[in-house]
């Protein structure tokens, strides 16, 4: 019997094996806020509520930010008579369930922090050996997101003798404990290669977590932002819908980053399909910071459903060009100026990962400047101020109607293959055909 090619290809797609954690969560990079970068261990219930309210009033929620995550500092150092975790009552007198309800009542989601070690980095109680009990408690709070953070050196705990296999076992134990609660909980692995003594998290995280920190902590300065973007630059093969590299929580709005640096920082995270977890105080942000964070066109690049982490095609550490293929054949391009002087940066349509004809015509949307350039031939150049970025969304205007037909869409899907772990193969996910 003969079936149309489209049906055969669709069947091949749906029959692709999926990994243990492909549970339909985090199909785009998670978006939200975490208390650590701005408040460290000093968050209070009143502040949490103010931030939840700000999420609604500033439009952050409606722009897509959902998870409000309370980081280290919410736990006491001991356990109660029933071996349960104890919330710091001084800072959170109503308890965690009330804060979960507060977030949910406002159309938001609730997240919390715990550790697979005996102690947290602030030397509070860890979940080691209590995974099932603690996961149940988190679920009873209404938790929708768990950051599970490896703490050794920072907490003073001696983890030197903990084997790599044991580190992995502990992360899997909490994954399974969360699953056993029956509550959908996004699992954010913050192991950083620290417990595994330098093993790249992306090599084993895919079946364990929905997102994973790729390195040590970000700080509110330009050098730190750059080094985290750099560290993530060559890890795109590990990211795909349901599992994301996490270059750490955003510092947009913190420290002395200029508006241009904040814009570049946010753009780098968007082109890298990084989780957008804010780290500022959204209840006290300036209009300039808000304008960056709620820009829907920038967010749409991060959240593109193809789920490809963009790559830097040239200019490392200087005049950088990044490309991120988007659903439907469009390309996001980041022109990023890491140098100390303003400069012109150009992308060519036949550049690597662009893959269009050298003389193609394309329509360019300059996102931060809200400017449209129609029919740009061969490429596009922009003057980019020092420590700033121009973020573009580009459509090949030379493409014929055929490219938009079901046939080509179908072929486009077929190249988005996955390996046995359900992880997509980046190279095969780039369009397999050249525009005419
Ligand atoms: C580690 C993590 C940070 C934060 C702190 C809390 O350093 O990497 O993101 O969670 O612990 O103590």
C-alpha cells in the first residue's frame, strides 16, 4: 500500500524514541525569577509578595515569565521531630504553601531550592537521604520548579570522596522522587560539573533534568556575563525542547551594567535559547530595564519552538556574529560588540548557518531599534556600540511559495531527528535544503 510521503515522515517522527525526562515540560526554555542574584539569602515573605505583584503590574507575567523561585536561605539547618525540613519562620511566617498559593492566585508558578548534599551552600539542611520525603513536602507546598544545587566547598561539607556515580545517582534519586509525587515539577540541575569533578553536565543531564547549569556562579559585572556567555557558546549540541543549557540566572538590572550591556546580556541569553530566569528586583526596576525584559520579539527568539541554541559563527571576544535558526526558516542573528569601541558588524546571507544565496534578498527586523529593512541584498551591516548588541530576525524574501508549502514543512520536520535519548542532533536540525 502506498502512503503519501508526508504521512510516512510524520510517523517516523512520532515513533522517535524519547528519554525518561521528555515529559512535555520545558518545551521552551523556562522563564521566571530567582531570589539569589539580588537578595542572596535575605528574601522575605513581604518581598516575595511584592515581586509577585510586580510580575503582574509590570507585564512580566504576560510577557511569559512564570516561575518565582526562592533560592537558598529559606531552610533552617536542622530537621523537625518527623525528619521534615523546617522553613525559616522569621522570614517566611506564613510558610511556603501560602507563598505557593500567592503565586498561583496571580497566574504564576512557584519554585524552591534544595541540595543533594548534606547541607546547602548557606549551610542549611540538604536533602541527601531524604529525597522522597522532601519531594512530597515540596509538592504539598505547590512547588512547580526545583533548583537542586550541588554544594561542597561552599558549605564546608567534605564531598571529596563522593564518586561521580554517586553524584549522578543523587540527581536521579530526586528526579524520580519528584516524578513519584505526580505533580509536574520542572527540575533544574545546578551541579555545574562541580560534584562530577569537571564532567560537562550536558553529557549526562539530558535524561535527568529539564535544564542544567553549565558552570559556576554568575556575578553582576560585565566580565562575568561575558565569561558565562562564552562558556555556553560551544554547548549547543546538548540543548533541545525539554532540556536546556543554563548559563545561570540573569544579572540584567543588577550591579553597574550599562543599559547597552544589559541589552547585550539579555540578547546573548536569547540567542542561546537559555532559560530566562531574572535575577533583579522586579518590584524596583527602571523603565529601561523593564523595556529590555518585556521585549516580546527578543523573548520570541529565545522561546522559538524549534528549540535550537544559536551558535557564534565568528568574532570570538571581539565583533561577534551569532546565528539561531528559527521555526519556519527564519534566522535570528546577533551582532555583538565585545570591544571597547563602536564598530560595524555584518552578517552575510551565505554565512555559515545562514545558508542562503549570496545575492538573496531578505527582510530584516532590527528588534531593539524596532526598525524594518526590506529586501536587503546579500547581507546586512549595522554599527554596534561598544558593549552592546543588535538583535535581528531575518526572513529570506527570495524564497518561493514552494518553501512555505506542506511538502517543505514536512521535510523540515524530518531533519529534526533525535538520537536514542530523545536529544536532537543540532547539525541535522539546521535546514537541509538551500533556498532557491
Ligand atoms: C550556589 C549556586 C547559586 C546559589 C547559591 C546559594 O553557589 O550556584 O546559584 O544557589 O549556591 O547558596
